[in-house]
């Protein structure tokens, strides 16, 4: 019985690739140094899977930024602004597309389906001259083969690539991206031919868009594409991999009808209903790559339950045609539980990271082949039973409080227009008020203090003193720049943890934390998602001390900074033994306690970030309404008890918000700051189409994920575009997101130009009256 892994984490067990990338970007190391780190990581990944007994090992899933950008490079689809003149695409062009450079902005970045991973969105049009411009897929296959590992090269499928793209600037929004299929298939044929010549016997096409709600025209594109590729694919075993949700009956019929295809990879964790389709109709002689080991969470697989499912499938597809697999790439999990030395043994026994999931896959495959490891299965069963019965999982008081939420929609008593009037009387802000989203750069000095505090080389008093000094610097800088509503820069968060969600989770009950449980979000950006293993509550205030300290340093309004319940949920590894909405309501009640304590402490502006609300939207439209109902309700719970004069902000970033704008309005926040600049200002189109928004809104005026510094004129132009569709009295001026990934040399001039642009527009508006 064979085993397969869809994909594997690429950062390394201790973020080796992250540090190599950042060193290269900072010009502290060479391209050769970066390539050496990458080659070592690839080699160790292939060896690990080979040693574990995996038969179908993927290659070309390693990426320096993201796999969709790799496909863009392979197809030579470089936007003209990057000045690429043909030939093999090198790091300069590749990273300029991903991050921008001194003269041009980066390409748009958005969420990969409903995950916290991001990809660079291809910009396409009728005039793109596609060419075979990156031989990475073939090079990595050869690299693995030279190490004695015969891999399955993985490519983003041609139809999914086009469906995940967008029309380039200047191209009609109605342009059919699928019309480009005849232009990109010749390049796919070149790649396939080279892989065949290099000795590949299998090839994997990832076509995850098959799980979306696709009309017949889009489904027909899959049929057309693989009809065209059939002769080129002859002699290869072809796996079409889908993941993240069920297939509709129409999509499943299309999938199993594709010509030249040998095998189908299905997510049987998030797509459990697909099992019924398989049982009712599976093509004879084809392989089923059964994704029974969860690639998106860190809970140990219930081996007995998975084995039972596999035995059912074995009766349908045949013993020799069933391959045990992960539900999706393991990119979305942490790397190796072995590196976790501080997790207590009970919780650790409930978990499986990527390395452990590889072992689980192979153990299931061996069990199906009659070589069941009884000790391994017994230990797994004991861990499953321990988790179900552990008293630390359940808190009756929390469950009772969450159950009591039913029957109210938890709206504030006064409408937003009246609240904004009351807040303006108290805050006395100018038109086009300026603010930032929360974090400020993490300096070398901050990192030094963090290391020393962790190592017990400095006292807690010295640590607090250092934090206060950093807050004072950030407050003074904002006053110097003349920003209207200030933030404290979150040094206590960037020093303690690398992610706000982890910072808050650390102070809530029901959460566990890792030392090296890093997961890639985009590029070199990694996060350590907390693990929600039990009922959630807030034992004590979390941010009140720091927010009060910062407010005491200035007469200007100081924002209290919190992460919202939906974002904490979506950016954590969530317990899978109760519905997600129940866990979200528990978190909402904990954040509500914090909001009310901040208000009592004199904080008049409180930001509750819901950066990941859109990200959690189910892939099926039929499931949208239920998710949005409980997600938006959870946000309202957090602030339903504050006074009219307390201004509630929220922040969202890097997603397509236009299709949920009415739910965003229903959140009933006083002010929303929202990503706008990197997505080519598509957010503004929803207001051009007539949607009325009466609360405060700050579409981002510049992209903080690029080192590029925008000019005053450029920012003023962006603000003018916003004023064309939004009322002057509701518009805020702010960056796209927090600033902790940037350097002060970039932040200071960018913010200076932002404030100057706001003042310029205020003067022009005043003179026009």
C-alpha cells in the first residue's frame, strides 16, 4: 500500500529559509548563500520523507516566496513595470514582483483560499507574451534524483492558475482570463516534456479551484485543458490534486472525466461529503489519493477512524489503487513536534506536526498492507481517549456564559451616526484624521532586550522600563509627525511574541504555545499560531497597563489595541471537538471583558482587529451566510457594552472584501481601516457601485509590505480617489497595515509624506468651500 504527501513546509524547523531570505534582501549575503540554504532544506525534506517510507514524494513545492509566483515565473508572465527583458527569471525580477523595489510597487498579495497563507496574484491580459522563463520544476526534480529520490514534480494546474489571476491594470475587468488557456498550455507542454526526458514517471497538477462554486464554462476549461495536454502527458502517471473542501457533483464528474489522468487527490478531512461521490462512482483502474491526514491542523490523527474510512474506500477502488495521503500540503502546519521542549506531555501527546503527519500517513499505508504497528496504534488510541476525558479541556462556567448569548444580537443602543457625533465632540479630530494600524518597527535594541529577558539576564523591572522607553519613543515620533490618533507601537507584543494573536492567546485560558511551531504566512513572514485545546476565558486584564501607560504620555487620543475573536480563531490551531462558532463566542466574551476594562481606564479609542474575518469565509457560497452571521455577531459581542463616546475601530487586510461589504457594515464598528493600496484600490469600486457606508473608514493609502516609500503626491492622489466615492467627514488616512516588518528609515519618511498629504488635502478642501 502506497503513501503520498501533497506538499511540505519550506521554512525549515528553525526558520532557516526566513533568515537566509532576509539576509539576502538586506545585502548581507549572496544569492549563492541563499541557494545553498534552500538546497540543504530541500535535501533534508526529501530524505526525511524517503526514510519514513513515503512512496510519492513531492518536488517543486519548495518556494522562495510562493508557488503561484513560481508559476508566474515559469510562464514568463512578468508585468512590464519590472523591466524584465526575457531569459531565465532571476532573483531581482522575482523578488521585485513579490516585494516591489525603490521605483515600482509589488504585485497584489491575497489569501490562499481560506488559509492564512498568501500568494502573489498574477496580472494578466491579452497582450502578455508568455514564455518558458523558469526551469525550477525540472531543476528540482533533477536535484532530488541526483540524491537518489525519484519525486513527483508538482505544478499549479493551468486552469487554477488562470482562475486565481486578475486582469492587469488597463485591461477590461470583464476580460476572460480563461481565454489565455491556449497561450499558456504550450509552456506547460515544454515543462512536461522536459520532466519526462529527465525521467519523471509521475506528475502532480494542483487544481484546488475545482472545490469552488464553478459554472459550466469554468468546468469546461478543465476538460479542454487536459484534452489538449493528453498527448504530451502520454507515458506519465498524472495526479490531479484538490483540497480544502468538498467537490460538487458537477466538479467531481468533470474531474473523473479528464483525459490522460491516472489519479485523483481528494481532501477527505474538509471534504468528507466527497466520500459519497467516490462510493457511488469511481472510475475503474484509476488511483485514489485519499487525504485522510489533516494538512491544516496539528491534532494527532484518529488512526482507528482513518483506517476504517480507508477500508471502506479499499472496497470501492481496489487495494492496489488506494494511496494514503495528506488532505492538502503540510505547508499549513508546524514542522516538527520534536523541537517542542516546553509543551507539557499531556498536550504534546494530542498533537502531530508535519514530520509526525508523514509518519501517520505511512503507518496507515502499512496497516492497510497488513503490517499494522499495534504499539503505534495503541498509543494513538490512548492519546485520543486522554484528550476526550481531560478536565483541562472543559470549563462549565465558560460554556454556560456562551450558551447565554443566544437570543440577543448584541448591538450598541445608538446608531453609528449619533455615536460619531458624540465621539467627535470628545476627540475633536480634524477632517481626514491620520492614524496608523498598531505596530511600529522591531529594532535591534528591542530584540536584544527580549533575548536578555528570556534568558533571565535582566529583571522584569528592567524589562518593563525598556518597554516604557520604547513606547515613549514611538509616542514622541508620532507627535513629531503630527499624527492625530496615536498607537503605542506594541513593543510588549513584538518583544514577547512575534504575533498579536499569540500574545493574546498567551494570556487566555484554554491556549497552549510552542517554541518552534512556525508556519509561513508569506515570503519570509512566519507566525506561531496558538493551540486552542479547551474552553477559553480571560483570567486577568491583558493590555490595560500598557495602553494606560501610553495614554499618560500624550494629550492626543491613544488607541487601545486588541485582536478580535474571529481573527484569534482563524489564526490559531483550533480544537476540532466542538463547532468553531462555539469557540469563537467564548473568545468574544473574553475580549469583551478587556474592552470594558480599557474603557474604564480612560482609553477612548479601542481598535479590535478582525484582519482574518474574510479569510475564514467558507469556500462554498451556500455556507457563507451562517459563517458571517456568527462571525459578525462575535465581533459585536466584544463592544456592545461601551459608551457612545468610546470609538471602536477595526482593521482588515489582504483579502477581497467587496463580496462581504454588507456584513462589514453589519459589524457596526465606528471606524474601519482596511487594506486598499496593494489590491489596486479594488475596494473603492464597491462604493462607486453605490454601496452607502456611514461609519468612519480608512482605506490604506500605502503598502507597508514593500520597502518602497511613497511620495506625498502619490498618497494625495490616492486620497482624492477615495474622496470621489466617500464623504469627507468619514474618511481616515492610514497605511494598509501595521509597521513592525519595516525599518524606521522607511517608516519615518512614509508617515511624514502621509501626514503631509492629509494636510495638503485639508487645505484644498478648506479653500474650495
